[in-house]
């Protein structure tokens, strides 16, 4: 578990997780972010996503926690 944002992939498999690119928000000065958080996600738990959301502040334009 990296506890960092990864680019979305629609081919996720917990038994054999794919390697996806990590997203680096540190170099971005201005952008809006939509966060879709899985309620039972083991890669980035809700508590970690909430922490990252507070760090990003007003850059988060859309935030959804869903049970998938």
C-alpha cells in the first residue's frame, strides 16, 4: 500500500494489482481535482484519502466516497 494517489485503471484486480502511475500534485500550481474514494479500498483507505483531501484544500472540486 503506497497511500498515494494512482492514476485510474478500470482493470483492477486485488489478486494481481496492475502497476499504475503515481500522481504528483507537488508541482502543480493550479488545477481542480475530483476524488472518487472506495469505501472499502485497501490501496488508499478513506482515512488516508481524507487526509490528502485536506492537504489539497480548495483544489478538490468534487469528492465522492462510494462502496465499490
